[in-house]
DNA sequence: GAAAATGTTATCAT
DNA sequence: TATGATAACATTTT
C-alpha cells in the first residue's frame, strides 16, 4: 500500500473533507477513543512521507499504513474491522484498515521536518545532502530508506533510483562524488513523481525497470539480488552497470 | 496453501 | 546508555 506517492494521492483525494465536521467516528484503534473526535472540524489533512496526518482542534492523528494498510473513501470493506472510520457532515466517509493510528502530542512543526518530505514543495535537497554528509559510511540503500532524509521513499523507489543513476546499493554515501550524490537526491524526487503519475494510470508495475525484475534491461544479463543494510530489504541490481563506490 | 512483500516499532539481549 | 537482533502486526499476491 504505501510509499510517499500513494500518500500524496490519498491527500489529494481527501481535500474536500478539510473544514468539515466529523459527525460520527468508529473503529478498533486503541490509540484514541473515536468518540473524542465527534463534533470536531478537520483543520488539515496532510501527507508527510508515509504518514497521513489528520489535524483537529484538540489533537492530531498520524495514520501509518505499514505494509498492509488500506483506506476507502465514501466506501467500506465488507467483513473487515475498521481501524478508524470517520463520517463527515456531507455524508462522506473516510475509512482506514490494518493501519497504525497514533496521537501526536507535540506541535506538528516540532515533530516533522517538512524539508525531508520528498513529494512536497517544502522538500529541500540541500538538507538531504547535508544529512548524508554527516554520516559518510552509510550505505546508499540505507540512506534512501531513511525517513529522516528521504521521507516517502520506500523499497521500490530505492531500487529504481539506484538503477537509474547506475549506483550499486552497497556503495557508501561518502564514496560518491558530489555530483553523483546530488544526482541521487534529484532522482529520488524525480522518480517519486514518475511513480505518482504511473500509479494514477495503473501502470506503475509495468514501468519497473529493476524492482522485482530478473534481467537488466540495459545489459540483458541477470540481475543480482540481495537483502542489504539495516533493514535487510530486497535489492535488485546489475553488477555490470551499477557501479559500487567504496 | 506456504511464502513473501511497497514497513515500522516494541521488546529483549548484549 | 546504546546498539542490535528478533518478534509482532496484518493483507494480498504469487
């Protein structure tokens, strides 16, 4: 379900709810009592990386879909418990399933670094470079998945970006030249918007060049596979055309 | 039907 | 204390 572009779509699809009051709420979340939400207006609905933030007068909620979460707008799933369901004053519904719900206590600006959100106008590539320069031994595969640096980048985007810029996932950040590192940062954003466009057209998977693929489309030789880095996520890469910098 | 996967976090051990 | 391994969660697809 997730990766930043998906959350971006969710945010786009729900803008009409901003300003509306919640007329009823339900769900099996233990983070909050859904009844607390009734009567409150939605102040904002925002996406930050893979987080969906619902801002209300008395609290903010963070929805995270993890690997399996899903949502329905003006519809619901049969035979599934809602983790959280909001019924709006215009009769619309916003339902979340199999996701993590968390209440955010502190001020949103204190919790979120808006410049790290790859899909946002507030994205700041210079900040990403600065964060990476602070830990040069980090593997590029870990850096791209680091939500403090590239909020919204997930495993698919990671694999596609590294293939596009011809960098081996086990390269270290510090071994990349300055232009190469800038290219990595730029491509993280560029590919995220390609992902967004393709997902909307239902052709995302058809446009994968590396992720879950077996043959390198550039070299026509088998891709290598591995589970690398702190999170041991799948890497698909070409030993021939993706250079290992270290 | 087993296994794996677009992900994170809590908990326990070192 | 900090880091690291492991489990836990929950759904859909192969």
